[in-house]
C-alpha cells in the first residue's frame, strides 16, 4: 500500500505545500502535487487565517495524506515569527480535525537529511529535492521546494 506524505512550509502570506507518494516497497518516491496557498496583503489577519483554514481543508480532502511534515518554528524576526506561529496554529487545528498525524523538523534537520550537512545552503537543498524527485527544474516558488524537502525528510526518517 502506498503512503502519501504532505510537507507544509508554514507562513501567513505564503504557505508552501508539497506531497509525495511512497510505494509499498519504500524504495522510490514520486511527487504528487506541490504549490502554495497565498493570502492577500493588506487583508486582516483573521481573514487570512480563515483563508488558510479553508484552503488547507480542501487540500487535505484532495490529497488524503497519511502523514504531514511541518517546519518547526524558529525565531528570526519577531513580527514574522508571530504571523507564522498563528498560521501554524491553524495548520495544526486542521490536521487534528482531519486526524492526520504530524511530524516536525527544524531547518537544520531538513538540510541534514537532504544534503548530509545541517548548515547547507538553500540552493543545495533545492537541488537535492529536484534530484530525489527526478524533476528537471527546481520547484518554484521556494516555499514549494521547502515543503517538498519537508516531505522527503519525513520519508527518509520513516524508511530508515
């Protein structure tokens, strides 16, 4: 039986998602879908969170993931961190409502899993995503590649 893993790169303005399919033999992986959920700037935060809530429900209904991998929150700019934390709260609520298990990874864990180096450059991670999924180009925008990197990290962790 195949396993579907959805990676989510949380954000209030742009939330990246990337889903992969792992056949029952767990020897290969292929992309299912990737993209972004974008909320309009200059819109009230509550309305933006509602958009994420609704779109994420639809996405989960469509993709039917067995597991979701999400980036752990880390602090770099307080204003942005609060918005990302709010979006993460909505994401975690929707996942709980769908009964989908969740794993969290730090950026360093994702870099380590995909490149073997926890301080790798973003471009190196993006190249690893394209290579692992046999994509001819790096997924854009960056949020998509980050989400796929999260789903691949979860896949690596589950099969090893």
